[in-house]
C-alpha cells in the first residue's frame, strides 16, 4: 500500500525540519506563555496557551524548505505529562499539535510538492528494561498519543530519540493499535489508510544506546515490523560522531535510513547547552551521507535552526535523486546488546540447551531454589562454550511458569548478551516473556497438533512482537516420521504463517524432528535419513526459511560417550544437507577428526539405515 508520503519517500530524498525545542527557546517565552509557573517548560501545552509560538516554528522551517514538519508533541505521552499533573491531556495535546502542523503544512503544499506532518513521540522518562514501568503501561501511553496525532492529521508517526529497545517495541505496539482502530472506524482520506512509522534510536558518544544496545541489535529488533517503514538515528551527537553507525545502517537496513543529528556536540555555557555546528558544516556531512552512504531522509535535531534546514534544502533542490541500494539484509535475532545472524558460516548456529528446567537438572535445581544470579551465570557459561543463542524454558510441575519466566527474562534481558529462544507451550507465558525482552527473540515453538487454533495465537504474538518462530513437523495425525509427511507439514505451516498472519518466510525456522536412533524400534530405522533428506528439501522449497534440530534426541537412551559421538556425526550430515541451527550442549559436540574411523562409520550406517546385524559398540 502507498500514499503520497511513501511515494515521495521512494522518489527523492526528503527533508525534515530542525529542533522544535531550540526554536521555541529562541522566542524567549515566559511562564505566562506556558500557562503558568507550574507548566513552564511543558512545550506541548503551548498548543493551548500560545499556539502562535508553535506556528512560528513550523512556518520558519517550511519557508526554509522542509518537506516534513514534526508536531509539537515530543512529550505528549501521559508518562511525561504526568510530571506536570496533566496526564489526562495526552490525546488533546497530541491532537492539537497535529492539527496546528497540518494547517501549516497545507498552506505550503502544492500538487507538485506536498508538505507532510510527522507525529512526534519521544522516549518518555521511564525505561522498562530497568523496571521503571511495565510494557503495558508504555503501550497504553503511546496508544493515546498516537490516536491524537492520527486524528489531528499526521501523515507519519515518528517514534524518536529511543533509548531502550523494550520501550520502542511497546511504543510500536501502542501506535499499531491506534492505527488499526483508525482504519476500522474512518473513511479513506488522503493517507489511503496508511500511517507509516519512522523509528529513530539515539546512539550516545559511547557508541551504543543508553541501555548498551549496538546499532546492529537495534536494527534487528526493528526490521521485522511492517509498520516501521524507516529506521534511523537522531539526537545525542553531531553528524561526525554518527559516521560508523550510519555506515552500518546504510549497508544493512532493508528499509530507508533516516538521519537527524544535532548541530554538533553541546557545550555548556552558563548552564545552557550551546551548539556550534554551522549550517555549512552540517551540509558537508549530510551531503556525504546522502551521496556516498544512501541516507534517504535527513533533518536536524537539537541546536538546528531554519538556517541549517535552508542550507540542506537549497542543496536538495539540485541533488534530488534517491540513492540506489542493492544489498540485502540478513535476517537476525538479537539481545538488547548484540545481533546474531540466523545463518552463520560455518554452520550451524548453536542454541544452548542448558537453561531448560526439563533438560538440565542443575538449571531445575537453581529454579527451585530461585537462585537467579546462578541461573544468569549458567547462561554466561554457555556463551563461553560457544553458543550463539540460548533456549530458556522454566516449565516445571507445581510451579507458576508465568511468574518464573518473568523473573528469569527480566534478568536475562539486561545481563545476558546473547539472543534468547523463548521455550514454552503456554501462550500467556510466551507473551509475558516477549513483553520483558527488548531484543528480537525466537519462539519455540508452534505445530498443528490441535489444528491451527493454538498456532494462530502464537503466530499472532510473533507478528506483534517481531519474533522469529520455530515450526515443528507435527499435525493432527501426530509427529511426522516419513520424508513426505515432514515436507507436507512444513509447507502447510509456511503457507498459513505467511498468507494468514503476514509473517515472512525469513521469520520461520523449521524443525523436521529427530528421533532416537538407538532404540531398536523398527519404525524408526529410517528416521535419521528422512530427517536429513527433509532438511535438504525444505531448504530447496523455502530458501529464505531456516532449519533447526533438537540434536540430542537422535541419541536418546545411549551412554554419554556414545551420545556425544552420534550427535556429532548426525550434525555433520545435517549441516551438509543445509541445517542452519542446532539446539545442543555446545561443549559436547566433537569435531569429526577426533572420532575414530570405525566410530564414524558405525554412526553413518545407523543414520542412513545401513546397519548390519552384529554385536558392535562405538
């Protein structure tokens, strides 16, 4: 779907305005202008107490040549307004800010060059990753603000100056609710029932977001959201300090890149922040980022004036070609700190299996003792062992799984650097885990054992929270043992997830299932071969999807050393077939050269059903 904003975005470089706060301050407003001493500093209330001051800012930037003006609503969420005891005015102030900006933009719009309104929503004052506020509290606050901004006439919503990825995800959820309600209750207007989101994170001089998040991790968390049309950075630093992170975004983001730097680093002069980057210096950096890197939307944050915007507008009037971007994004998962591609070279991506109350006696004992610090240490041990992602399961009979998951995830979110796989059969447990996790998680898992009803609920969560999801080869008839059954179920799940829920093939990870090869069961003799062949066929039919195995199932019931050998040999052949990921105890996988030739051959015969009836041992 397109509208005039997305059409403009796809045809030329667009120019945002500059700093609202800076330009309001230059008007030397008094406490009376704000509506009294108790509201002084609440820029958003100026939409009621002195709307002409807000209009003056918009007019200055429109005259300078801005394509997009931001609403005077950076702090109009109830979270921020509560500090002025006017939390209940969130919708009203958001609506008025958009209405004022809409009127100004329409005055300058022509059929050839429409001007746009971006509904500004800042980061608030509370960080959910640190327990300052719940996910639901943020979602509701941004829902109300977004509703006002949409009703007031915004073309796009700008979730900006973001410092905590968990806050960003909750803000997106709230804004998406507002958009969905607007589409359902309103007739189609100039926006064609489309409100794109721009999400802009703030990278500090330390090189990360406030919570320690790298730009790669931020991109990974944002990339799955279809409502997010543009990703970028704003505030904290000038354009010079943004160079490496801009480079990363432009070479890795599948979405257009937005850049709104400050007018340099601030200098404290008499207790007031002063910004010294000149319009000419700003132009020099932004020219480079547009022409060499491919930035698609530019503007200015703190300290930038209409003179900075005019310098950019004059240049864009000559250079107005959208940079061509031909690279592809590699689907990834992330913690709030780092990003991990879902396909590593050499394969496989290793999913640590020890933070699982069902599979690890030690983890279960720590859970029963509620020794959360030791559970975190156990997670860190797997990082040192070489895991890339950690599976987390706290299900145990007699305990409150939802409570346990919250306690574990909120610690792992800030103390574990690797991405997590949320492992639960309970929909409510999966959701609370996702509400406490700022990165991009993997959900483990869905199947069609009871038809699509339960899978639908989990796929909805994957879409809502931007997660990837593991799909098991199980349907109403049970687990798939044959090659063809594994393929049929995988295709059915793929089509349902994509066509019904709007997920991408990239978001799906198929588990063709492994079964015990040493059990002696005749009906399992060819199960290893079927699984490996199924992996190869899934990769052929669905090249953008990923594959995974709970590897240790193949050796269940055997002695410890034999298990290590069989797991290692099975993994070798699975990787040859295209396996992307394996749930394993990473330190127990042996390189093939460390396994004697006879042991390797016996395992190969077992896997490919070439066994000879003789009494042998590995």
